[in-house]
C-alpha cells in the first residue's frame, strides 16, 4: 500500500514536469519560447452547461466555462490557498478573517454598467455575492459553505435577518468575515465557484437571464452559447492579470468549447486537428498509454498529461430505505462480494486506482494503511448470514440507479453478476444524470451510482458529506448517513489549530465511515489528456481545472 501511494506521488511529480515543459519548451539557442498572442483554442465537453450563475453551478461542464469568466477572492495552487481578487488576508484565531482586495480589478464591460464600461470591484460586491449564496429565495446548492459557520448566515438563510452580519465592510477594499467558531480550512471555501464575485447591476438587469448572461472579472467573456453545439469565449481586453514577465493575460483571442457527447467522436475530431486537446477514450487507452504510463509510438507526437485524480467513484446506499438502511452487515457483504481488481483490469483497462476508502492519495489525510473491503466471497457469505439473509434467502431485489454510459453500464452489469454469485439479486435502472441526482437528493433511490469530485483539495471537503447536519436535500449527505462519532470528530478537528491533529481526526472519520459502509467503495480516478504539440502553457490539476489565460499556441 505504501508503494502504491509512492507511485501516485511520483505520477503527480512526473505530470507537473510535463506541464512545466508544455509552458517552457525551448526555442533557438536553448531559450524558452516567448508566448505569442492570438489564436483560438479548441476544446470540447460532454454536455450542455446548466447555468453560468456561480451560485447555481454544481456540475463540471458549467464550471469549465464559468471559471474562465469569473474569479473568486482566492484560488489554490499546490493544494494551498493563493491570492486572486484578494491580495492578502489575515486571522489570529481562524475565526475572524480580514480580507484585503486588489485595487485594480474591473468587471467586464457590459450594458448593465454606465456607458457600458465595467467598474471597479469593491468590498460591497463581495458582500453582495456572498449573501446571494445564502439567500433563501435562490436556494443555492452551495449555501452550506457559509450557512453554518458565518455569523448571521443561518438567520439570513432562514429569512429571519435582512443581512449576514458576519460579512462586514471595513472600507472599499477591506472585508471582515466573522465565523461562529474557528474553522481552519475556511479559506478553501472562498476558492469555490459558489464564491465567484458578481456585480449587482448585472444580476438586477438580466434577472433570470443572468444564468446565461454572465459578467465577471475573469480573462474571458461569454461571446455566444449555442446549446448542443458550442460555447465561445472572447478575450477580456481589460483583464487585470499579468504573467511572470509582466505581460498582459490572456494570450488567446478566443476559446471555443464544443459540445461533443461521444468520446470516440471527440477523439476523432482531435486527430483531424479540430480540437487542441482531448480526453483519452477508455476503449483506446491501452493503445495510447503503455503499462509504464507513457505514450505508445503511434501517438508520441502528442503531449500526454496523466495524473491520479482526487475524485472517487462509488455507489451510495440511501440509509432510510430498507433492507439496506439499518443492516450494516448486508452493506458490508455487498462490498466484500465485489471484485474491483477484475473491473479495473477488464473494463477500466487499468485506468484508475482501487478505493479502500473515500480519501484519495492526493489528499493530506490519505491513509495508506486502511484495509477497506478486499474481494472475499467467504466473508461476503458470512456477512449475509449475520445480516439475516443466508445465501441471500429472503432478501428482496435491490434496485441500483445509474446514469447512461458504456463504461458506467458495463461496471454496473459486472457488479450485478458478481453479487448474484452470493445470492444478492439486483435490478439496474438506467436514466440520465440530472434525473439521477434529483432522485438522490430527494431520497427516491435505494442505491445510486455517483462520484465525488471535490470542490477544493483539502480533506475537510470530503467529510462534510457524512455529517448529520448536511443530510439532503439541504446538504450533500445524499445517503442520510448519521454517526455521532463522525460528527464529534469533525467538530474537534475544526477546533484544532494543529494540522497534524486534524488529519488524525479525518482518518478516524474515514475508518468509521468505511466500517459503517454507506457506500460501495469503488475507484479513484485517473486524469488523462492528449495535447497537440504546439499547445503551450496548458496546466491541468488533480481537480481537472484548467486556466485558459495561460495557454498560447506556438504556431
């Protein structure tokens, strides 16, 4: 297990090197190429975007576009908060935070402003944007980020106050945020899309249409959006950002994001030169990537980005549904009966890593010693006896809800067959993802296929989905899971000033959750991309975030 963790770290290191090379290739006499301005970068996503209003974004496709248009106070780099619209911050107690804003940031030019010229961003905009997030009338899925930890946010969310008293404007460029209790990872929450800064003028002018008429501070503006076809982003000429040599960002004139649902069609477009970047289709993965995680000879003209992701794939049990809800032994039996190695080898083609828990190796709280549920038919049978269903006798058929997709359905069918071997019979119900997530939030599913793609690279974000106070539909605890020890360890972690102590608490939480088995623990993801050789400055992180402002085209 330690060896696996080491390999993961090495892969991250290798990918960082690849990304550095992408931005620092050498020209004549060994000097780095100077970035060139102009051109259109062509990429693709698998689905239409749902909204470009930051507080409504809860899917990766909408985020992909919105994160080029908007910015928050902070970003993260190497898993640490870094300045964005905030130039600095301080807190003596992890409870009262003083945020100092940059004084050179303007909103993008738009008709919502006087004479169509974007104005300076101030602390009032930050307070307005943050209060939108917990506005009870807007019902944002991100309200939990502030609701239970910022002074006055719960009252505002419940309609009992006219403002969030914990957001205090000290002057035009200084904001004070008061928390109810110390919360060490708080800064990471400010880096999420829910906390992107928006102007009141745009929200009020466009009303419901603001979802597709975004006005932010980012390097690109929305030029056009044609559902099922493409999203076009154009350079923001008044963008404040500069590169390390004080040159204005972004370099590109445009970013064209096509909507192509089929991975093989996307790949075909990449090979024809219609896309500058593509994901590697699972069916072609063994042909493109060798066992040593390098490009095969047939594809070595391209650039490869390959790194372990922070996402985790799983099936969730809805614990207010019987017979699974109150029967831990039954849930454990299901976990022991699944041969993940077989699925990884034959369906995923070696792309990914077996998950023994829910904390991926890239997180600081990753536990290399966690046992998890190794494939063991005898233990599965023993647990079925303990559950009161020897050889599955008397156990009703279990329905598993999943979204459509070749790989997804192949995994589900394999799991169904593996469970049949111990007498557990399942029915697979395939639907679209929006229906699946809706039913999961409402508790209308018995078992559902899902994945967690963290909002930020801090272990705390993984814990909140198992807290009693975050039970759906008002929070992301879709499983209706509740354990007082988990709640207590989390509160203790948040009161600690020691990162080491918090990590130990997180590990204890994971051990308890794995023992309780509210999930079928499956796989951690692997992120892969192919780039055309002339693409420079394309950097992808473990959350699959890309900043197009640093991308440029050599030819």
